[in-house]
């Protein structure tokens, strides 16, 4: 179990890369956990170091609906009767897991859906359990805990419901899946958006924090986050260049482009092929909108 103390009462239990995530634990007038996707035993072990237990958790806050970020929310609610808070887009999805699956592109007709459900249940067990949001949060809403105040910051693109959570004391931001990992930005669902992701990155760059907390880095606190965000943003441009190069070399459809995967070069799983396909579709649409390619006789060609 690895945990990092960022300031008095503010800790990160490191979950690391997908299918886990880093969880923020704030110990104040109540115990608050943001994105309970770390190992549940790691969370339990950390709380024990503070003479606390899982049933002492008072509130769970969710940054967005991705399974790796909500994994233990329903379980913690059963254990501690904690309230669960999320934004108004996430709330109805958490309350109805069929809506959640459809929101993520896994409609009943999607043949990959059973494989995705199996992945979630094997790697993020609990994420698909039924639960209920007790408090809905909007952009700019504040959440007072005593010595610490949280403020919600909507940052769509990764998903429409994605938000960061500012910790006003001591001026940090939990950026969830604007995670600054080497993999780069993830926009692998039909309702993800490259332009909105870029706008959200810019929004964080324009804000002055003492550090950014990543949802997935092993060393979660990034002090020079503005430089890191610029590098992170460039990965989108690099991928788009690779998609354009594939079309220039004769790949005239998304399936042809994904024959030589760009996002997941070592692709071996149909679920990740689905994610790859959705991300490539976003890049193709971006190239079409910028007039760099066009569609002729149902095939993409470079201009």
C-alpha cells in the first residue's frame, strides 16, 4: 500500500494505472473519499494508520462515471452509510447502470458489451452494482468540510460528465482523468470530444494552482503541471498526424486505419479495439472538419 500526504489532512491512496485509480482521502470534520477506485484493502490499511476504518467514511465524491473511478462507491455506502455526491450528469448514470452502459457506448446491440462487462466485473468489481447519488453538484459548487473547501470544476471531453475537484486549501486540483500519464488523453467513447478535452486542458492551464493531482500517476502530485499539460495536449496532435498519414498511405476507412493500431499499438483485446475505433473516429471527424481529408465513394482521402 502506497499513500502520499499532500498537506495536513489531505492524502492520496495510490491506485495507479487503469483499472485502478488514485483516491483522495480528506480527513477533516468528516472523512471524505474522492474517486474510490484504489484497492479497497489499500484504502482500509491507510485508514487504519489514522485509527479509522471504512465505516468512518462520511462522504464519497465521484469525478465522473468511469468504472475505475466509482468502483467501491456502492460498497462503501453499504459499509458506512456514507452519502455519495456527483455532478448532475453523473448522478442519473450512477443511479441506473443501464443508462451508464448506454452513455459509454455499450448499448445492448453492441457485440462488445458482454466482453466489456466481463472486464469491468473482473478488474473493477462493484462498479456495476446498483447505488444512488445523495447529493448533486454543479460547476462551481463548493463543498465545505471544516478546514478544507472543495470546488467543482467541469472539464468535459474525456466524457461529458468529467469534472476536476479543486481543493481550495491548500490550492490543489484533483484532475481525475486529465491525468498527465505517458499514454496521453483518453477520449474513447462516442460522446467523448477532442475539442472539449482541449478546452478543458486550456482551462486548467489558465488556473494557478500549487499542484495538480493525477488520477493515475504513481507519483500523483505534479507541481509543473502547466508544462506537463502542454506535453499531454501534444499527444492528441501526434495521434491526428498519424491518422492523417495512414489515410495518405491508402487507409480509406476506420477499420483499415485500426489494422495498424495507433492508440494501442500492442492491441490484443476486442474491448480495447472498440476504444481504439471510437478514438480514431474522433480523429477522422476532426480531420474532416478541418478540411484535411474528405469522403469520396465512402472512402477517406487526403486533400
